């Protein structure tokens, strides 16, 4: 991955172009304000992002189960009149 620096004004004026370029050319942009880095813009690997989101949701589900916040199969079936 290549890293490039861009000023905040240029970034703000061309944000959609930077997004497309980051994805297409696998470039990470560091946005500067008065030569101080304030943002990092990098493309997202869709497979990795999906894995991360799923992992977060599973951790949240595990917390809910530990706290007793769940429904049994019978309760779900009863709720949808499947019993």
C-alpha cells in the first residue's frame, strides 16, 4: 500500500475522487492541516471488514447470552405461531 499526503483544503474539495483513488490504487491518504496529520483515509478490505463486523456481533451476542438476554427456540416458535 502506498501512502500519500494531502492538505485538508484539497481533500475537502475532492473527497469523492480521493475515495475512488484510494480503493482503485490501494493508496492510504494522510490528511494534513497546517502540516499536522489529522486524518488517515485508507481503503477497506471488504472480506476483512465483514469478518470484523461479524466478530463484533458475535461478541455482543455472547454478552447478551451471559446476561440472560435471549429467547429459547420454543419462545421464538410460539411468538411466530409455529407451535
